[in-house]
C-alpha cells in the first residue's frame, strides 16, 4: 500500500518520501491537499498532510470523501501540526478537523522513528480494514449460495407435492377413459367424460398456481396475503389428506400489504412443509390471517399470519438456535436453511417472526406467528412504499442487511402475549416464545 504526502513547506514532502522509500514504503508527493485527495481516491493506505496545507475548502472536500467511504473503512489521516501552546486558535483548528474522522496528530519537528512507527501503524490498520472488506464480500457470496441452495430445496419439495397432486387426477382420468370405452350407453359415457373433465380442470388449477409461484415478479408490489396462502394450499391438499391432517382456516378480511409475493410464498411453503412433516401420524393444522398491531414497535398496523400444528414439537435445545443456518429437527432429511432464509425474508419486510413449541406430551406442537406491517420501513433491500422514486428491488446485499434481533425466550406465564396469538390459535401449546425481529 502506498502513502500519499502533502507537505508543501520547504522540503518536508521530499524528505518524508525519501524516508518512507528507504523503508520500502511506496510514496506519492503532492503539492496541495486537493491533489492528495485525488490520489487517495485512486487508492492509498494512509495520507500525511501538513497542517498549513489544509484550507477550509480542502477540509470540506476531505470531509465529503471520508464520509463516503464504505462501512468497513476508517481511512487513517496523519496531520503534521506546528509546535505551540494550546490556545483558542489551536482549539478552533481542532474542531474544524474533527469531521475528518480517523486523525493522528504529530507535532513538528518529528523524529524519523516516530514518523515511521506512526505510518506503519496506520498501514497495518488499513490492511485490517481490507481484510474485513474481503471477509464481508466472501460472506455475501456464501449467504447468497445458501439462499440459492434453499430455493432449490423448496423447488424440490414443491415438485414432489405437485407430482403427487397431479398423479391422482391423471390416474382417475385413465380409469375413466377405460370406463368410457367399456360403457354400454352414450349417457353413461357422457357422465364419465364429465367427471374426467373435472379431474383435468383440477390438474390445470395446480399448474396455474405452480406457474404463478415461479413467474412471480421479484419487485415489491401490493399483494393479498390470503391469496398467497391459498395458492400454496392448493399444492398441499392431497398431501394433507393422505397424512390425515385436519385443516382449519380462519381468514379474516385484511387489507393488502406492500411486499414481494414470491418471497412471502417461499416463507409459507417452508412453514407449511415443516408443519406437515411434524405430523407424520396425522393431526390438526390451523392457519389464521387477521389484522394486528405490533405493540413492541410503535403499535404498527399490519397483518398477522399464524400457522399452528399438533405435531411432535421442537426440542428445547434446538429451539434456541432455530433461526440459525444448518439447524434442523429432520436430521439428514432437512437442509437446516428453511427457517433461516424465512426469518431473513421477514426481516427484509420489516416484520417479526415468533415461534412457540412444546415437545412434551400431552399438548405437543408448534405455533409460528409472522407479523408483516402494512407499510414496511425503507431498508437496504429496496422495499419502499414508493418504489418508483429511485429504490430498485434486488439491492439488498449492498450493504449487508442488518441482522434481525433475536430476543431472549419469553416464558408464557399468564398466557400468550396480546399481540401474538388468540388463545384459540395456540391449540393448547405452551412454552417459551422465541422472537426474531426485523422491524425494531
């Protein structure tokens, strides 16, 4: 890394560059602070500026450049000050220089050893910052790869459900064609044909909902949560029936929200799939959509989606880390990414996801509650109530989204919180509530 120098008094700049070069440090000598600023913008490890080279206009331009650096950066600036006592003038200069950020002041005359030690420390600091930059870039790539992996896993699960859903009506159509061929009257054949048309209409409906899932616009739009849930339930009907799972739906009249429908559909697929997997021996699945307010965050108005099952529940040792990647209750059958990705999607929509679960008889099961505000906050993922004003979807990875808060487990001493579930949604399930919040 090179060092940029702007010390125009006498031969200070030349002497400093000669000293740095003798220690193997690349150096650029500039006549003015403005030229030094331009050199730094092209890349540097540190800058050495003489106090007299910094006019007020220079400080203003340097302040803008420092403020515009990446979140991982804290560019070191070494200021060579004049010898003198502390007075009102020196105090004024100190206040003017404060916006420059990471300042190191050296009073002249400076011993060569002191200058070299300061420069080397500044370069080590800058090298650490570059390491952090590379780490964050690698982290973005890894997280994106994990999200892609989970999307493929969701596609695989949906493909299995779709194949099962389509196979049943197609088998019925094959049998009906055989019966039509064997029928003894035209009326009987027409009745079989009518039944076959109904089965084919069922196949068409499944295909339509499947295409809606994969052709969903990735940009935020006004969506109805109940329509998204219905489109997912269409693909799960046969699986729920074969698993002897009783579905209870309670969809209230709710206003639309501003969200990415495709991402919300992915969350619902994950939550429903987990609930069905947990009820291998049958049970009850309750889905409720209602108007709600999140009292923990300024009483925000929004929609609450509740999915409760009477399955095997989540062991306490797993529940504490439930929203971390590679944590799963399914062993080798699960990727451990579904809830991690789902919680990230909810956070991007400024929402909150909560879970309560009990794995001890008699009332085993799990309840997930997802709160989505009607008006999501403007965050780094591009969600905005006015997307046409310059905020484009798909920019959530620069900078890295702020992780949601995982709040401490909350014991259910006197029943569920008022803004979590109605008592009839809990299906008798007690236990601690784990919360992941993206809106606080």
